[in-house]
């Protein structure tokens, strides 16, 4: 017998089974290898085996190309709930361990519905599914908007039908966007201590989306960028990070709770697992460059503001982008979270000046906001609010 309920984090329907053997059989069919099969049997005996859960991530599309890029995942449900107030350290540690201990489900059939269009995809080894879908029926004003899509698990898990559609959203930037914003997350908007491994792990394990702190004033600055200099724009946001997709719920709730502009998350793909917890957010950051280039190509008529920090090679990555698209970068803002040689910073700034790209290194949000106002990216009235917000955070 199957029941449908709603997941507490993303309002995602999930399957609840009364026969755990059917669920164990499904996981074993989708994962090859003796050790993995034994792992699922052990988790089932201990009552730790979650049900399959479809998670449609926010996608992005373009009026110009008439296409949308959609990404999602099929994972074992981790049973996470949104934190209420200050959860105990034990509760936060348990939640983070669940994020990394949940199993991905490869080779599952997912059907994606967008308007009258449908595509079927198989999940990859890391549980991720991807599709490029045509954007039909996009008549009327070409304003920035969010449009719905659905993802459906087609696999039969037991004797009864279990198909259901899970809603997702796609961002379509329109002609009321003056520019787009591409922002890093860790140590750019969220205090993460990414360059200090032990401190980073302690923060990850003992805090949650409601107790993790943004840098002072950054949420007000981003709201001002979203509204633009005329305060009537609807500038799209893309949040880029080397954090993994299994932190999606934490990042999304952090941004919503702190009232950051709603945007698309572009995270890193790895196979979840407890062994990967210690290296969260680290490793190779080349994927950031690839994702930024894709956004520039997806929106050929849109300029961008790039925001990052100097802890994980953002200045070097953004400089590489500027060399390719110098005329389409309004400004580059780099939060200085670690000391670097002045010679290196001056060399980057000088190179960007030759390309007529302004790269601003700053330890706080106020300097970035004042510069943004001086080049007509945000309203003058917004600066005062950002300064006040910086001292009340």
C-alpha cells in the first residue's frame, strides 16, 4: 500500500510505503555492487532507509533561445525539516549527517513536463537528471517571470501505481532587467570560513539555515541590485557555489529566511557521502567558470555584475570571464576574507582597467554599495538602508 504526503522542506510529495521490502528491492535494483546492496539492507533493518524523493531544482530559460535548462535529483528522502529557531547542536549535527548519508538513485526514469512539452530522462550515477526544454506559449509582454514545470518519477516501485508530479520553477529574465547578478555563496553572502577547514566544519555541523549568518548589509545590497537604479527593475539572480546539491535545502532556506532576492542555484555535482563532508566546498572550482560562461551565452543581450570573495579563486575566475566578455560586465565585487599579496591584487585590478572592467576589492558591503551607486547600479536612496542594515545585522 502507498500513501502520498508532503515533504516539510520543499513541499515535495513523497512516497510512504507500508512494505519496506519493496523499497529495499527498488534501491538494490538501481544500485549495483555487493557492498551497496548490503548497505541498503542494513539501513532498512535499522529503520534508516528513506523513500525515493524527486527534487526539481530551479531552472533558467531565455526568450532569445526559446529554451529552458532544467536540473533535478532523485535522492533517498532524508527526513529533514526546516529548523525552528535555534535547534540544538545535536539536532544540527544530525541534520547535516543526514544530508551526506542519503543515497542517490541512478538509472531511474524521470518525466519532465513543461507546458505541452514532455521529455523523459534517466538519472545519472549521482542521482541528477538534466534536460533542455523548448519554451512554447511565451506570448505577451517579455517581462522577467517565473514559470512552472513538473518532474515525475515513472519507475514502478511496488505493485501499485506511484506516479505523481512534483512542481519546480524556471526563471526567464525579461526586458525589465537592466543586468543580471552572478554571486558566489560561501564567504560572499554567507559566513562560512571556507579557507579554515576545522572552523568551517564546526560551523557546518553545529549551525543551521536559520543560525548561519550573512555578512552585514549584504542582503540589503542584493535587494538594491535586484531593483536597480530606478528601483523598478527586476534583475535576475544566479547563486553560484562549490557547495554540493545535497545542501540545496539549507542554502535555499538561508536565502529565503534572510530575504535575499529569489534566484537560481548553480551548485556542484558530486556523489553524496559522509566521506565528502570534510571537503565540502573545496576542490576544483573550474565548474564555476563553465557555469558562468553558459549564462553569458544563454543571455547574449544581458550584462552582469559578478560578486565573490578572494578565498576560493573567484577573482581569477571572474578575470577569465572578463577577458572573454569585457563589454558585458558592469562591475566585479570581491569580498576580502583572507590576506593576499597586494602585488597580485593590483595586477588584477590593472588588467581589468585595461579592459574597462571595474574590479573592486572590499572588506565590507558598504564600500561595494557606494561604488555600485556611483556607477548607477543601485538607487542613491538604497545606500542609506544598506549602511543601516550593516550596523544592525
